[in-house]
């Protein structure tokens, strides 16, 4: 059975040597680089032998050996000390601590395997009985010294921990103040005021006597600066763009802050002295600031000065850099906001000028519209007069016929009673036609009257508006209009202009195909409490994908016109809006060689 050996050694080089020698000799090797870990592995593995380095970090080898001997499962396990201490007293101390043997370092590779084999075979070393008391006292002294050394190390570590904790608390307080200060800067948009506020805050934060800040002017032509000595902010002399100090500093901008001794060791120290940035007995700090806009040039620099031998600490240097970055970002944002405000004012001014120009255009357009409207009205009145010519002739002819019948009533006798009513009926029909056309025309002219609700007879409205649409040539030439007005109930309280526009949109749709429809049929009926109006055409079908969006507002913006493909009329969405106050609905469907638009308006029984 393979013998198992545990080596507790903190030096990996020593472990590899031990491992190579003993593995070649046929032993199973295990390694622990720390005493307590070796103790736990010994409990788990139950090795046949433990090779124990005396000079371990933490608990020494002596303490680990003592711990082994105090455990009932480990107290009989052979332990061999490995140490560079070769004095007889060191060997005796190891034996008193609980070790069974002693192998000195450096290990002799020619004898080491035999030494280990001997201890596995039962070899044990003991302290001479006469010296045992003296060795124990020496061991106790060493243990006490070791414990005192560990106590001192623990106290030093605890002191460092307290200092670190205090440093972290100071850092957190400083960062909290900086965060609150940064939030207060959000409302400040003037670059100089921003810089002044940041310098004052930083001067008080790090206890500086004097703080000065230079930055490259936005024009790029020179360096402008201000300083804060605790009594307010004052301007500094302007520096030329190519001044030697700034040129030398540009080469150092990537190196971060230069405090105290680092600054004195640099050639730029004398140039700063010459410019009065710091004195020979002061404790200065120079912070170059790089351009954040993608360039590698110098954006500006800060100088902090305080008297006496008070070097800047790492936390203070970190706070200085944070304040500088805050100032740089805030100033860049403020300049951007100023630029945006100027652009906004320029846009507002341009908008005002455009609005004035638009008003002038509207005035000109109104004048042109009045002239155009006058011309259109003259043309319309001419067409209306032409439309009225036939009923007026009818009136004249039938009036003459009545006069003739009255003069010949004694001769004609009963025949007058038969012919007169016919003439009167024709006169009434002609008068009705003239009256309807005149009323429709007046509604077109009088906008206020056309927007007032009134009781309307929808058949009369349809007839009158279709007459006007024909007179206005809204119906293309060659379109044959047929009327089939069969609704038994067709009175509604509404606005005349709503139904006039509704009819116009339906007619425009019916005549709006790639090729005008040869026939336009307008029909009505009363069905289940609804007035039903249908406009049918033969201008070609509409693809289903377009039918689905026919009544969506601005649907024509999403439709790509295709040659020879018919689209829904652009006024159909407005037609649906006109019907909403009347709870009406409108549908569009393909039928035959064209489409059918159906309008349903509830009228009640």
C-alpha cells in the first residue's frame, strides 16, 4: 500500500523539490501552504507522515505541531520538522513542541528519501531528560516572543485599518459635498461664474491659500485666467497662445497632477516661478487639463498653492482632479447651452420673419382669391343662368298658354278646365326648380346660413346640389347621372353644408378612377329606420388592401400610386367625419365594374 505524506510548506520551490524526490520514491504526496490548512488536511487524509516547515506565516510550525498533539486523532501522527535553523537548541525546541524528528534545510537530495523512510520506519528523536526543563523554558520564551510579535502586527494592522476607514469616511464626505455642489451648478450657465464657484469650493475643500485657473479662450487665440485667494475672484493677465510655459505644459498634460517635489524636479518649476504662479517656499500643485473634445491638446491648467510644508495628499489630489473635471464639463455644457440659446433666438427671429412673409403671402393670396372667386362666381352665375333659362322659358310659355286659355275660355269651354291644371303644374315645377337652385346658390354664398342647423329634405338637397355640381362641371363631361330617389322618410335636422360636402366627396370618389365612370347612379331608400344613400360607379374596382384603409385619415400618404390601379377617393375619411354627428356610417365595396359607397343615417320610424 502506498504511504501517504503531507507536506506543510509555504515555499512552492521547496515543495516541488520534496514532491519530486518522494514521488519518485513511490510515495503519495499532498501539499498545504499554510498551517491551519495543513491541520484540516491532516484530519481529512490521515497521512502516514507530516513534513512541517517551522517558519510558516501566521501560526508558526511550533504552534501547528502543538495543535497536532492536542487532538486525539493526530497526537500519534509522526511529524518531522523542516527548517533552516540547525542549532542544537532549535532542534530541541522542535522536539519539545511535538515534532518527532528534524531535517535541516537546504534538503540534501541524496539523503532526504532515506531520512523520510527512517521516520516512516519508526525512528524518533527525544530531548535529553536533563535538558528538557531548560528547553521547555526556551520554547515558552520563543512562543511568548512570537505571540508578542503577532500582537504587534495585529495592532499595526488594526491601526492601518482605522486610518483606512477614516480616509474612506473623509473621501465619502468629500464626494457627497462634491455631488451636492455639482447639482447646484446645473442652474448656472455663465462660464466665468461656474469657474469661480468651483475654484472657491475646491480651495476650501483642500485648504489651499490660492487657486488660479487658466483655460484656452474659445477663439483659440490666447489663455484667459482667474484666481481665488479667499477674498473673491480676480482676473489674471492674458497669456499668448504660444507662451513657453503652456507649450512645455502641453507635453506634460498626460501625466496628471504635479504636486510638490515632482513639480520642483521638473523644468517647468522655474518658468512658473518667473510668472508668479508659486513661490520658492510654498507648497504648490499643478494640474494640466486635456481637451475632452477628442483632441490631444491642452484645454487649461490649474495651480493650487498653500504655505509651509504641507504636501498635498493623494485624497486631496483626487478631489482636485474631480473638481477640475466638474468645472470642465460644466463650462462646456454651459457654452453649449449658450450656443443653443443663440441658435434658438436666431431660429425664432427667422420664424418671425417667415411668419411675416407668410402673412404677406396670405394677404396676397386672399387678394388673388377674391379676384379668382369673383371670376368663378361670374362663371358660375353664367352657368346657373344657362340652367335657369329652360325653366324660365317654361314659365313664359305656360304663362302665355294660360293667357290664351283665359281669352278663349268662352270658346273652348270645358277644355280650359283640362288644359289649365297641366299648365299650372308645369309652372309650379319650373318655379320649384328655380327656387331650389336659387336657395342652393344662396347657401353657397352665405357661409353663416350654410352652417346653421335646419330641417332638410334630403331628396331636394341631393337634386339641388347635383344640379350645382353639374353647373360647376364637378362632374366630368360624358358622365351620365341617374337618380333613383325612393326613400319614404328623408327629413333630417342638420347642417346643409355637411350634406353638401358629403355628396361632393362621394361624387368625387365615383368619378375619380383612372378612367372616368360612364355612369354615376345616386339612389336612396328607407330601410329599418335608416335613410340609405348609395352612389354607384363603373370606374373600376379597388384592390382589397386599399379598401381596408379607405376611411383612415391621410391614408393617401401611405399609398404608392400605381399606373392603372384605382385608389379610394381622398375625401372619404372626411365624409366619415361629417357623418359622426348624425351617428351615420359609411362603407365602401367593389360591385360589378366599379364600386358602391353606402351611407346609412338613422332617422327613426
